[in-house]
């Protein structure tokens, strides 16, 4: 049995039918004997719609209030997904970023994660439930809601996976993995079955939109294996692992590396 963190982007939860499909996929993973924590983005174009509404009221809205508004989209999708899982005969708890223990700095609109203390998420998993977390958001020391900026849900998923000690973090999107080019534009683009952190970091820094750069950097720092897949198919996708590590051994390599990093930190203290 593995502990798996799954992240579903806006296109994967764009409407209620999509949310029901995602719920079935999560339950399939759970029924296979795994513990599952899920991070979700806002539905479809919800974030853009919220920005448009804000700007129609105030052309220069306060950044604190924008972050309060922006966190609403993920809260909607997390709640609906929990309901869909319940309706399908399983059980789930939903958590906002702050409830899930995401502590950030006070940089509204582009906050950085300072710590993740997922106590409530872990308790839900211990009960045998699916834990669903709103991505893209956290809370600062003053208790204000903060957002992590574009691509923040990917970073939320990796950070949660690291904090929980997950075996792998699965990033679900609308393409079947990482390709040599955008397959929606270049029909002859080839899927890359396995790629290392340095290569995907270079791709992300050059503008590739499959994974956010901060997400990849976080994964590399803690050696968290990533699996980029489509939520619309069961094709194998792309594994992102340390250079020179065979995919089946990626999780054990991460655990060993993290153990040594923690031990060195404790020795310095």
C-alpha cells in the first residue's frame, strides 16, 4: 500500500461531470489499497472570472482582498469533489489551505510556503478517508489568506506530498504526460516516458506549462517523484525522477536522501 498525493488541475474539474469522473478515479486508487490525499485547482476559468469581477469593481483592488477572493475558487472545487466522492459511496474530508496547515509569508498574490503542518489531513487519512485540499493557498502569520501565484496548486501538491511522506505525487492535467512539444499544437510530438529533475527544470524555466517551475524545484529539493498524467485517460504519462535512479526505486531513493538530510540538520542543531 502506498500513500499517493494526486493533484487535479482546472481542466480536470471544469464542470460537475468532470468532478464526478475525478471522484471515480480517486476511488479506484483508494480501492486498490492506497491512501489518497488530493489537491485541487479551481474549476475551469473560475480564477480568471473572479479577477474580471474584481477589476470591474476596482481597477486597483487591495492585494489582501484579492487573495481573499482568489481562494474561493479552490474551496468550491474541493467541496464539490468531496460531495461527489460521498455520492459514489466513499468518504472524504475537504480542507482549505489554512486548515491543511499551509503556512506562508505575507506576500499577497505570490506567497512562498514556509511550512506545512498537515495534522488534520493525516487524521483524515488515518480514518481511512480521502483528504481533499484546496491548492494555491495558505495563511500567513497574521491569519490572512494568501495565494501562491499561478501554478501554485502544483506546488501545493508537492509540498503536501513531502509533508505527509508520500510515496509519489501524481499531477493530473489534460495531456498524457510531458512531450517533446505541445501535442495540441505539434501532432508529431513524442511523449517522454521518464525525465530527470534537471531536464524538466530547464523546460519549465523556458516556458513549458506542464509543470510550474517552483513545483519542480520543490520536488527536486526533497527528491519527491512526480507522475504527470492525463485525468481523461489511463495512459502511462511521464515519471519525473532523480537522474540515474530507476523509476521503481525512486520512492526509496527519496526516503533515504530525506533521512540523511534530516539527520545532517539535526547534527548541526
